[in-house]
C-alpha cells in the first residue's frame, strides 16, 4: 500500500510539471497566462480580419479618387490659352479677293481678315456664318448655305494680331453678267455679313469688287492663325 501511494504522488507531480511547462512555452518571457488574456490579465480583443485578395472588405465603401486640395473628383485639366474670347467690338473685319480662286466670272473666293483692336489678347474658334447683305443692308440678309472645311482649333489673337477665314463661292460663268451652271440667277452683294462664333456679326465689303455667286452656297474654312492664299 505504501509503495502504491508513492507512485501515485510521483505521477501527479509529473503531470502538474508538464502542464506548467506547456503554459510557460505559450507566453513571451516565460510568464504563464490563459489564452485570450494580456499579461495583465485583461481580455484581448480579436484582431479585425483582413482580405488577402487585395480587395476592400464588403463593409468598406469604395471612395473615388479626390484632389487633396479641393476634395472633388480628380480630372484632366483642359489646357488654357490664358485669354478671354473675343467680343464683337474686339475685332475689325476686312475682306479682299483670294489669290487662289476658281476660274470664271465674278469673285470666286475671298479672304476675310479679323484684326484684334482690343489692346489685349483674345481668342476665336469655329466656322463663320455668311449672309449676303441685300443692297448693302444687314437687315436684308440672305443667309448662304455653308459647307465647312478644315479642322477647328482655338486661335489666340494677340493685340494687333489677325485671324483669317477663306470663303469660296459657286462661281459665275461667262461674260458680262454671266450665268450659273445650275440655271439659277447669279446674285451680287456689295457686302457680306460674316458671323464669328461668340464674337458677333461683322458687315464687310470687298476692297476690290463685289461678291458674285451662284446657288447661295459658300465653302468656309475654320478660323485660323495661318493666312490662307
């Protein structure tokens, strides 16, 4: 009986020592503590789960990229010319016959020149509108059907600088008053009313003749910083 008691006590001591070693190995610094507790004994909250796929957690809303300065969505800035658009009084128009024009009678092509008289740089852009001024009166305008040609770009006109557009008409044929191939009656205009997008309508006369055209049609180039021929 005595021998059995000794063995039971030894077995209990070995078991207790093994449990103590196991708990000590689980704690830094060798201090035993229960699972889920801090060294001070306070409960430890479980760490928030994270995604290993690189995508946001379903509970985290997607936020668009913003500018740090404004807080608004980022966008690509449009290059600026640093000048305002030209107004009606900023431009002075003149018109003369083009060096390159169709064969025939009358004025087949004319160049309209816009000079910036404002004293400050301004911009123009687009295709002009064209109307014939009956008897030289803008109130009796006869709009012409415009066909456009050439690419549109913003044209910055320095103070005293110029921009141009070229007008090409359906040419009058023959001699004297001439005739139209289509059978229409030729039209003659002492002046034209040329509209610049955003910069008003400008009445202008040829420096060396009158506009003679057929079919009330005109081809117009986009306003340009390059002088056409």
